[in-house]
C-alpha cells in the first residue's frame, strides 16, 4: 500500500468488514531524515491515528529501523558490528 491515502482506505475497509486485528508497518523516527521525508511521514502518522481510532484494542503499529531490499538507503546493523 502506498501514498495518497491508500493506507487509511485499507484500514477503513478492514474495519468496515469486521476485521478484528490490523498490523500496520510504519516508519521509525530519524531526526533530519524525517524532515527530508516529511510528506511520507505525515501520511504514515495519519494512518497510525486512523488505525488506533478504528482498532483501539486490535491495532498494532510496527516501526522498524530499516528494511533489506534492492535499494540501499542506510547501513545495516551488521556493518556497524
């Protein structure tokens, strides 16, 4: 799921269909990077608010520090150790 409110639409659709639990993968807070990705973070926080409103006892928000993938954005923890 991605931009332009699709995360919120997915949360609302799940709630409307009677889904009991919803796990949402958001983003971690990283100071300066938050400023650079301001639009993305505003959307993620809006989706988190919607999730906690629609699923007050069954909503889970994960904020991982980084993901593995084909696009290199940061250094994995293994490089630090």
